[in-house]
C-alpha cells in the first residue's frame, strides 16, 4: 500500500490485512490442520486485530447512504482512466504492500492463484475469468479512495444494519443509524425486492461488477458483486430483502468464496506458461480496453 495516506485514514498496513483477517473469521479447516496451529491464529489475531478493528470503525462510520450515492455518481461515469486490459492489471499492481514484502504476493498473483484454483477444479471458463478480475476494483485506492471505501465486508445501506455484519457495534457511529427511514428494517426498500434493487456499501465489488456487467454471465456477476457480502453468503442475514433469484444465485457466490479465501500460496504461478491461456480468456470475456 502506498504510504501517502494518514494512518488514521488508512489503518491497515496493507489491503491484504483485511483479507488475512477474514481467514481468522472463516478459517479453512484444512489449512489449520496442515499449516497453522490454533495458537498461531491467535497470535495473528493479537497483532492485527486492532488495525482491522480501527478499519471497520471508519468503514461503518462513513459508509452512509449519501456517501455511497455520491461515489456511485462519480465512479459509474467511468471517466477516470482508459487503458488496455493488461495495463489495467499492471496498474492494479502499483498497490504494493511494503509492510511485508517477503510473504505477500502482489495483487495480480492473488488474482491468478484464485483463477488457477478455479480452473484446476474444472469450472466453466467464465468463472476462471471472474477469479482473474474479482479484485480489479481495488484500483479505487489508486484514485485516492481510503481503504474503508475500497475493501472490507460490504452491507446494504439505506436500511437497518444486521448484527451479522462484522463489528456491528460501530454502526451506531454512522449518521444513518438514527435516520427515521434508514433505521427501519426495510428502509428505502421493499420487502423481498431483490438485491439488484438494494444499494450496497461502496467498494471494489460493486465497481468491478459494473465494469464487467455486459460481459460475464449472471452467476459470475453475483460472484463479483457480492463476494465481500459475508453477512449474506456466510451468515444468512438480510433474507427480508432477497428474492428467489438471489436465493438461486447464492450457491454460486458460495462456490466462489473458498477460491478467493483459501487459494493463497507463497509460490507464484508460472506466468510464462499460463500467459497464452489467459490472453485467449481475457479476449473472450473482457473488452480490449477497460474504462475506469
Ligand atoms: Fe475482493
Ligand atoms: Fe480476492
């Protein structure tokens, strides 16, 4: 992560810290048995929980309904930058994590490990493409957005918060918390209206969804748009806003999640070998030029 932000604005030493924290909340049972003892997980929690907690405090405080609307108006114009698709991946890689250079892979390696794990399991090629691009929206950081407006668990805004969202106690700091409409169960929405009619907190999921929405099948779009909506896909919250289509799509979001969380490996994939496959894949599912 570039160091040009104030620490109180960006408490995480790197964006990966949020994702590493997800592993303490949702550990892979196999990973625990093979590589890490429960003790080590606890050690990790002690050293990083505070920064993650501070991060969520900011996230829950400032992700108001108005803030999200403002960001949508700004970013969904896609007037920030235009670049060939492979340059977009290079652009993303400017998000270098200098806190822990020995163990952390760059952003592209995480994308490639996710897509390769999906490919190894024989899933359709559009899902491999989803793995490859799912975090591309993190370029928001390079446009000057603070960490709390790019990563972290996402949740609906404009209605009551679920206590299944991580650190729910911090929502009392949000100015929407006492709003007479936004604080009601359904808020600005109708019961069972479907997630497509629900505005989510702003971040890299929603942004990449809009970039990819003309090109990727519906199941893949759900994976992109809701991969950080843990309160839904892991905790089963917000059922009152769902429709049958969301319920049918949930299994795809759940299918994707372990590839994102548990595919990290210190050995980088062999890009030279993989390149021809990915060039074809990208040509099939992404525009030659990406507009941010
Ligand atoms: Fe992500
Ligand atoms: Fe990811």
